[in-house]
């Protein structure tokens, strides 16, 4: 602006020596008209020397779209050089219709086109040079003023004309108002939220959510870095509403401003965020990049509670300090939960179906990247009907149970399909929770029951301090015990710390299988191998060559008994481990008898001989391992008799 004013001052000083009669009598250099579709002649009430000095364009009022007009093609010019100005005449095919405005601007080249040394100094030449200088000065001032107006509008949208100022993004082709641009993102601070850690922001945040819900296809509600205190539950009622903060999930304190925190301040809130429609199913809720917590003792709410919901997404969340439960998933069909860090007083994630109308079960839930520290009940607590639950790639530390199916009194439900893979539950020397479990399912009483079927624990790790078992299924006093828990499979992994067995099932009707390469020790630093199974359930194992074992004494793919020595033996399903081992040199021909007592279709044994000697080992009358031969024999029960299923040399 200073340069503009200086140029104009110099030009005016030059003109002070000019004749008294003004040759550029108007300070105007542009004019605008509202079109009506009829008028074709538009005055240009300022002097211009050539038709090419005029720039003509029409603008659509509704969109701000500008269309430049082309001289001769769209218009002609009369009155070039006339002191009072001239006229722009639109051709018939280029008339300016209703809903448009027409602008005429004088735009001269900002150069000196006359060389007085070459043509000599004449009064007319000086006058025209001075005229063009003043025209250039007016043009510079006009354009700078226009830029100032645009900047002022951008800084203060509430000012006159601010919300209707059109801008075009670099590289784009469509102009939009600044108000429309800012409305693309619903920002809680635009609705009065302070995020200063002192102001109660409940009403402001709820107003932002309510506004987002007016969009038919849903909208996002953004929380800039800050600490947002709330005194009552935030309710999301609309479909496809996203609550999200900045990429960095920090503490959001006033000093650092690196994240967005929502903090509950009073007791009895129930949940910080409740996702529930007024009626029917709520779809597409998404919450990400936020930190939810409480501010003081005695609050203990749920972080986010979902009720009768479908297609929910929760990711990149930090849930902690005073929350009873991080996420409660109640009657949900389809949930994706990823990269959640939580420290809660009860459970990290609760899965249930209680009081819901639209969904009688919670189904199709994928949980990955869970990082839990210090929950007094379980990392994942299942207390209601649940189908197809998948947990993977998670680290869980200091909790009584990684996954707990808790059957409360007065309820009856089933868990059908539960997969936990590549997940660690760690309770080391510093844990306050001794005798913990990786997975536990238990009924509250003999009057009610829970059914747990089709459970797969794949490639998991459990470090348990002073535990009896790693996995436990208990419902033995229940009338439904014979069918309640079936098809539990442990596939590979490392199981440390249990003193009695990896898996305990207390009813003969239960069934479980072991497969893959499994480590099972009674201590996770140094210890002895433990049995894979305890209790009265039925256990099977997948047939696999013993040569795949890295150390048969410790690293095993199924439950392996101790060395049978130089003895014959009778094998009973449920009482003897599926793998039996003769590691001592035989001093006579020995016999292995397979009993049909308690045997069911699919039960099997593997007999392994590594101790040599000049005597044979007969296996169930089906195959004899020759003298001085290291080999294995597999047998299986088909429902009526034991059958040979495989054998081979070691």
C-alpha cells in the first residue's frame, strides 16, 4: 500500500505542471451493472485511449463464476479517447441475462510506451503520457483496494460482505464463498467450545453435533487441540456422524495443545459419549483421534457406549483415567475397533446385548491393536449374546483375564465364534493380579448357563504369575454342561506360568483340540513343561510328524506324557495325554493297549518310541514298532474301534 500511494503522489506531482483543463477528470476506473437480458449498451464513464484497454466480464450471482468476454466476438467498444468515456455494446448472442452482473474495468499496461528522445517533446505527447500514468496509478490503487477487501473479509467473516466473498482454491476452477468453505468442517469451537480446561463445553459440543446431524449424509465434528470439560453425556443420534480430533492423540493441556481431550467432571454420567438413535438402528458412527477420561474421583463412566448400532468405527483412541469401561458395545451389528490404548477400572471393552431392541446379539466385531494396561476385571469382557468376535495383534498387561466370558446370575446367552490371534496377555512380577487367565468362561450358577463354542486361540502368548491354568472353561454344575462348551482350539503359541495345565475344562461333554507348535512351561523365564490339558473334557490333536518338534521334552504340539519307561501301558482317553513317549531302552517286548472307555469319534493317540533295544513295541494291535527302531504310530477312534491313521520313522 505504501508503494501504491507513493506512485500516485509522484504522478500527481507531475500533473501539477500540466494545463488546468483535466484530461482524466474521473477517479473511477471500473463500473458494474446488474443485467436484465435486454440492455445491450453499457457506458464506460471514464476515459480510455484504446478499445483494448477495457476488460469486460460477466459474473453469475449465485455461484460467483466469472466469464471473461472477448472483444469483437462478444462486444464492441465506442468512444476511445473521449474524455467523458465511451460505451461497451454487447453483440446479440452475448447478452447479459438475469442473474448476472457485468463488469467493465480499464486496464492499461504498466510500461512507458513513448520515447521523447526519439519523437521529440510535444504537448500532446506529454499529455497522453501523463494521462496513462494517472490511469496506471488509479488501476494500482483499485486492485490493491480489492485485495485488501478480500483479506479483510477472510479475517472477519461477520463483516459486511464477508460471508459472500468468493474465493477460488489454487489449482481449482470453481469459486466458493468463504462461509461455504468453512462449513465443510463442523468445528466445536465455532459453536462456542473453549477447550481451555476450565469452561463447561457440554452445550457447545452438543450444538455442533446437532448441526452435523442436519446433513442428510452425515458430517464430521472436529475437536481442535484442547481440553474439553463436559458435565453430562454427549449424545449422537444421527447416522454417519464422525467425532474426531487432531492426528496426535495427546493430553490436550493448555501448555502443549497436541491433542483433544474430552473429560467428564461429575458422577452419574453413565457415558461420556452415547451413540444411540431416538428409535431404530443408528448407522456409521465413527470416533477417532480423541482422548477420553474423567476429571476427578467418583465419576467412573463409560468412555463410549454404543446401543443398537451398526457399522461403527473406533480408532486411534486413548481411553483412561477414571473410566470404568473404555468402550461398551451393546447390541451392535458390525464394529471395527483399531489402535485403542486404554487404562480403566473395570474393563477395556465390554461386549453385550442387554435391553436392546434391534439387535439381540452383538455380532461381527473386529478388534485389533488394543493396548491395555491395568483393568481390574478383564481387557475384553463378554456379558451377553455375542457372535463372530475377532481379536488380533494386541498387547494386554496387568489384568485378571485377557478375555472373560462372564455369565451373570439370571442370564442365559451364548458366544458362537471367537478368534483371538497374535495377542499377548502379560502378568509378570509387578502385576497385582496373580492366578490370572488368558481366556476364561464361567457360569454364575447351576440355574443359568452360558454356551461357548468355536473358539480359536492362535499364535498367542500368556505370561501368568502364580496361575493354575492359562485357559479355563467352567460350567460343571450346570444341567447344560454336556453341550455348553465345544470346539475350543489352541493353535500354536507360548503359554507360561500355569502350574497345572494350559487348559482346564470341567465337564466330560466339552471338547478341545491342540495343533501347531506350542510351548508350555510352568514359568516364563525358566521352568518345566506342563500338561496341555486338565479336567474331564475330551482333547484331540492334529496329526503331525514328530520330526517337526524342535525339542520334544519342552516344545510340543500337543499334550505329551512323561516317559513310560521299560513298561507296557493301557491308554485311556481323558486320563492319558494324547502323545505317549517311550524313551527308555526296552528290556522285553512291550504292548500298548488302547481302551475304548470314554473314547469318542475323533479321539486319538500318538505313540513315540525313541528308546531303542532289541525288542518290539506293539501299539494297540494295529502296528508294531520293530526292535532297535525309533518311530511313531498314530491311532484314532472311529466311534466303534481304534484305527491306524499313520506311522513313520524318526
